[in-house]
C-alpha cells in the first residue's frame, strides 16, 4: 500500500523535491561532548516545571553518535533531500572561538549526504541559542543579530556549495513569541513588546547574514522558513470575530512575511497595540527585505478565533479530527493559506519545509500502525497539489519528522516521526507511514 499517486500529479516532475526534516537539539544529544556549550534549551530543560516529565535533550535520539546509520535510514526511505540544523553551541562554545570538532561533525554529515545522492538543506538556527548570548539579553539584544551573522559566515565558509540550500532561521515566530512573549519556549520570558522586539532582531539577523552567505556559497539557495496557522473567525457573520481573526493573522503571519517581501511591518499592530511596536533603526527594513531564493513554509493546523475582552481568543471546535497535540486536522486551510499568500505577495519559489502530525504511536509486534498519519500525509499532499494547480510555485515538500524526537516543552510525550524511536534502546523502526512514503517515492521514480 502507498499514498495515491495520480498520473497527472505535479509531484511526478523530476525537479520536485521530497525530503524529511529534523533539528539539532531535538535529535543530537551529546550536549556536553566535543566542546559544545550550554544552549538556552539546556537551561530551559533544567528549570523545574518547564518541560514535560523533566525531560531534556542530553541524549535525545543520540544522533551525534548514530548519524551514519540515520543517514542510511534516510537513503532507505528514498527521499531526495534531508533538512537538518546546525547547533550553534557546537560551533561557537565561547565568543570569538570556533570549535573545529563541531564544524567537522557537520562537514562529515554533509559529505555523507552528498555521497548518498541526498541534497543537504541546512538550517542555521533552529532555536538553540548559546546560553552565554542569552545571558546578555539574547534576541532582545540587537548585538545578537550581529553574532548570528558571524556564525552564519563561519558555517557557510566551512560548508560552502556542498550544501544545496541554506535557511537562516526556522520559525522566527516561535523563537520570538513562544520564547519572549508567551514564555512557552526557551528562554521562557513573557512580555508582548519583548516578543515583537525579538522578532525584529531575528529578521534583522537574517538580513545581516545573507550577503556573507551568498559570498561563501554562491551556488546554493538562500532563504528563510516561516510557520503559519491561518485564522478563521468562529462566527463569520460576526464582524468582531472577523476582525479578531484578521488581527491574529496580522501578528502571526504578516508580521513575519510582510517585512521580508515588502519591507514594512503591518500597520494594524501599531494602530491597535502601539506599545508592542519594536525599536527599528534606519536601514533595518532594507536589510530584511533583501531578495531570497526561496521561502520555506511550515504548516500543521489552523486557528479558529473569536473576539475576546483582551484581543483574539482561540476557540476549540467540537467534533473535528485532532492529532495527539490536540491540533485540528484541516488540509483545506493549507490550500487556502498557500493560494492567499500567493495572491497577496510577490513570492519567491516555495518549499513546504515542515508538515506532519503527532500520534499516540505504539510499537506492537515489531511494527507501528499509524493510519491517521498516513491519512494526514495523503490529505495534505493533496492540498499541496491543489495549491500548485491554482498557480502556487511549489518546489518541494518535507515531512516532519524523520523520527520521533525531543518535542520541546512536550519532552518525549509527542511522536511526530515517520520512524519510531525506542528511547531506552535507541532502536529505530519504520512506521507504517514511513513504508507508505517509501512506496510513494519509489512509485514516483519508476513512474
């Protein structure tokens, strides 16, 4: 059995890239080996009450030691590409110092991927800021943007055009808002204005890094990855709910994409919440608006919003399908998101850099039957195909995630992987969904 693959499928084009994705802190472990320094997530995990079960990333999937077998596993799936991230704390464990052991780890990994014929997609920042920078203010400190540009320069010099595609940041919304505004992620701070200031500094860092990245890897693609959850009014006939849903998108979607494409932030934020507006220096927006070769989009679910006393409020609908995260399964919102963004903005080519779901997966008799995930991927691949039929220029699709891993504040409670990980033995087992994906890709290559 496999995913359905109609003859007219846009995925049959040989240049459409299918891949799987991971992030360094979620899989590597070895958080004190070979000179790696403490990250904000190490500190957050060590803070009581922040992460489910007191879990941490000290071992995770032990990918730091098992990377070769993990890359063989990726090759076995038959994908075209692998999206991974670099652990900044491995590369610059002290300010101004480059840790060659850390650099060499990623050089070996990239070389192996290329030898296997798998395109490396490298994310430079997937949330693991060195703690010494957080001690000086982290993303609230403008200096951190310049420190990131130094790190990006070092890594793109080291890896150069061996990497097919570079991403500066994964989901700045999460780094800024979950980390500095809502307190759900490291470093766990809570202040609306801080969230918007951190967001601006992350986007500034992206703009500062791009010129050096292009200089060091002129043949590679360079872009950024944003996560979007489109907002739907709880009552479409209620103007207040419609306005609340719009504001939810202004802050959650347009605050991040509008400056990249148009060089401005949404005025709705300044008009409705002037105290949230960050400090922006002359020239910042010009840096942020530099052309990018691609935009990565991560999609999991939608928001249903009603007008609340203190702004937009999330509504939990009854009778809808949900994942183990409690997120609504809504592929039609995925198609709508892509087509609306394509109508609203002059976009570069798009990759779906993350899409997937958490399931309550269990290993029984040597196998994991995850039918809901199989269905999820089928419906969301159909949604991507529908967007392409509407004229959206989509170049690839990455399943999140390659394997079960440390799911941030949820610890090891949530399993997103195509591959099941037994954390006690570190055994990897292909789930039903992985076998479906494998068959789907094989069919495509034979097609």
